[in-house]
C-alpha cells in the first residue's frame, strides 16, 4: 500500500464512522498504514482491503497527538463495521471496570 492508497482507505473508513471526532492518521513504517484516532481509542484495519476492511480497536490510558500511549485494553474482536467494534470495546472496558470495582469493594470490607 502506498501513501495515496492508505489515505484513500482511511478516508473511506472515516466516512463510515457514526460518532464525531475521529481523525485519520497515515504513517510509513515498512509500508504505509492508517488508523482512525479519537483518544483514547484507535481503530485500525486487521485484514482485507478496500472500503470495508475488518477492523480492530485499541484503547489507551494516555495518548499524545501521535496516537501512541500505554495500552490498557486491546479488544480482540473484529468486524467490517467499525462502529460495532467501538461499541464492543466500550462495553468490554466497562465490564472490566465493573469487575475491578467489585473486587476493590470486596477487599475493603471488614471481615
């Protein structure tokens, strides 16, 4: 994939997002790549090309303008619909937080 192809594929993916605030990121690292960034979320193609690649998602707890940060959750689901991946990531992260909160609450209880 060259820069023009990565930009075109990224713009096609961006046009499919239902929520606002996503920005296209295109970079070169042994080939051209793209992702959509809306910190703390990053949506990126996993496989497939064209207008409907299967996408995955990463959530970080600290991100700068480059989009990189410390990984706190990497949801292993994929879908051709990037909006479903975002919804699943947020749901999975919330369920994880709920389990952590329950464990903290139990740890704080006196015997």
